[in-house]
C-alpha cells in the first residue's frame, strides 16, 4: 500500500526556503535537496511505520546528503508532513506545532 502524502503549509515553506538557500550557494544544489527529500518521502509513503517515533506519534526520516529531517505523522492511509527540519534548529519548533 502506498500512502497519500500531504504537507502542512509551514513544512512546504520550510522546504522551499531551504531549496532556495542551497540554490543560492551553488546552482543545482537546491534541486539536489528536493530530489533527496523526494526519495525520503517515497520511502515514507511505502513504509511509514519503518521510521522512529520521535514525539507523540510524529516520526522522522533523515534526508541523505543534507542535514535535514522530514517530520511526519501517519493518519489513516495518509502521511502528513509536519516539518522539513534542519538538524541544527531547536526541535521545540516542530514539537510545538503538533
């Protein structure tokens, strides 16, 4: 079973801002980030329970090559992305948004 995927608006903005920042650092790097996040999300859509519960039903998958994690919740047959989160940020930001 493949789960449907939705983003909370704040998570979508976080991802877009990160991609723009990386693109500003080096042409193509923002696209690389988006591709790595997409690969992570495909794993989540196929096997959402595979990744650890990190806070009250929120799960995390780490993005390869970049210091980011995708924080998500499984809700029925859907995966809801709550945050695309840089590893150096304070996790209380996404914990408070739950």
